[in-house]
């Protein structure tokens, strides 16, 4: 007896041999995949509760977004076409710094809704400020049925690179309290929701933490067997700061602080120098590439093809509402696949297959579910997405991976299964009232602007 069978599909397994099954089936029992194979072989072996006929559909592992700011969904479009410092200091930080826990929760609902609807099943939240309400956000992840590593933001200095007082008072937190809150959250939430929720450490960028504090974070993460994520070398000022203050490259500095290992995700890595690639590979950490954010904020273009060539694990992330401005990994995959070609004048770099690996197996490896996620194989956790290919922009299918990366968008995701539960079916999200969240986000999102006296609207006359 099985719970769910997806049958007659084109299955992009992402298994070791990267097999693509024509007329394939995936069978799920509880929260686990128990069988994957040709429909005629697999289907007769099971009596199933729910059979999803997936002819004309593509079935693949749920996408893994390794760099998400949940609290920024409500800030979508709040700071377009601005450079990083005013973007951060005049808009993003003051706006997030005025949040109530209710707004933190609503932003998380909006963000999770968008991720589910575009095929992301697992994400790494890069750092939650206390004021967003960690409990409320963890409850959203639990009830909406997603899988997430939720990082608590940690800091003990109010600086950003070489700007000592960069972080506004409303966003400043004290070192001891951020540590204690993180430990309390680990105790309360790590492994909860049938192990769909993990709690990580999210130390702020160099300039906002002392070396001693970084070292303490590294030790505590080891002690609790959990992960760490940090923004690293996102902008040029970051590497200049580490060179000037410590005479080190970013990875030398991370090693000096103990922030290395397979359990560490470095977001962005735009300015990582070539000499850091070997250390990245040897220590087993992951660089999360966020091309849309890096391009929109003019931070630069990360050396992704070079890192992959050096066998560094590179994953993919959407970042946030003011920097991207969406959480659609399908769109992110296309951008990742084409930006390096244009920049390096080489159409052969980052083929579609390498980008789909970044969004599935590489991302999975970066999370603590690593060996149980990222591919469709017996024994893996049942995180599966289904795309409908009966669309003008998705036929003909010559190479399904090409269509996924170059032609599809998040709106093509039809059905989403996380941990063996159907979270969305035929585009209807089962775990929350979508219309209600959308209406509330429109209303309360603009209230944040009003509260701060910000007048953010069209630059063209509205008549
Ligand atoms: Zn970020």
C-alpha cells in the first residue's frame, strides 16, 4: 500500500546517473520515496491512495533556495534602482526595523506562498531579527508545510564593513541576547514539524561581529550539530575591510573565525578571490549564488563557472523582495544560466544541467538534510514538484532540462509535495488561504511606508 503515486511522467530524477525517465513513476509512502522507475514496472507493484496521472507533465525534486529573507517579501519594490548603501540605510533597514511580529509573520506567509507556487520546497532563511517574531515565523513554516533552515541573526557590533555605526538603532541587537535567543530557538524548534524545521546561526557580515563572537558562534553550531549562514564578499567594501583590518582574504578570515565546514553557507561570494577557491573546496562549505540580487544592486557577478571548475559546491538563492524582487527559483535558474555566458563571452559555461544541479542536489548538499534531499530515489524524503508542459512556451520538449531552465517560470509549477504531503495541487495551495494573504499583504505592506513617511510610488504620473 502506498500513499501517492505520480505516474506516466517525464521524471528528471537527479540521481547519481542523472537519469531522465520517459513514462516514469514516483511512489511515496509516508514522507519517503519508496520507488522510482518505468510506470509499467513500478505501478503494478502498489495499491495507492492517490494516483496523480502526470502524462504531459515533468516531475522533479523540489527546488532548494539557499538564500532567502522572509521578512523582505513585504518590502517588494521598496527600493528599486538605488545603490546598496542608501538601499539598505534609507529603506530596507528602517522599514524592517519598524516591523511588528504580526508583519514579520505576514511577510513569511507571503514569501512561503510565492515559493510554494514556484516550486521551492526547501529554503534557508538567512537571518531573522528578534522583532520579526521567530515563533510566529516557525509556525508559518510548520503550518504551510515547507521545509526550512531558519537562521537567527546574531551580531555584537552595529557596523557594516568599515562603517562603524551603519546599522540603525531599530535593527541593532546585543550579542548576548542574540546568542541566548538562538539557543532557545534551537531548543524549541530544531527538528520540529517531523524534522521539517531546523534552526541555524545567522551571524551578520564582517564589521557587525567581533572575532571572539564569530568563534563562539562556530563552537555553538558544532555543539548543536546545526548550520551557519553568513553574507560573504557580497560587495567590494567587504573584501577591502577584511584586507585592511585583518590582512586576510574572505576565506582566510572565515577560517580565522572558525566559520568553515560543510555546514556553512556563504551567501553571494561575488568578490571571492581565486586563491579562496581551494579552501572552499577543502573545507566543504557552499557558496550561494544570487544573480538577480547581485545584478540589480550592481554588486558584481560572482565567479561561478570558475568556482564550479575548482569543485566548490555552488547553490542558488533568490535573496529578497527589495533586491530581486521575487522568490521564483525558475527565473533565477535562467538568469544564472545566461549571465555568465554574456559576461565571459562564452556560451558553453554553465549549461542548463549545471544550473539545475545548483538548484537541487548542490542546494540539498548545503543543508543538513543533504543526503536525503535533492533527487528522486528510493529512501529520499518525498519533496517533489510537478510542472505542466502543455503550454505554448514549453513545447516541443527536446531536452526537458533545457525547457526547465531556459523556458519555464514558476507559474508552470502545477503540484507540490513536501515530506509526503500535497501542499499544492493544480496550483491551489492547500495549507493557507491565498487570497487572504495577498489582500492583507497589499494593505499592510503599504502601511509600513506610511508609518515611516516614505512616499514610494510610480515615477510616472498616475491619472
Ligand atoms: Zn541576503
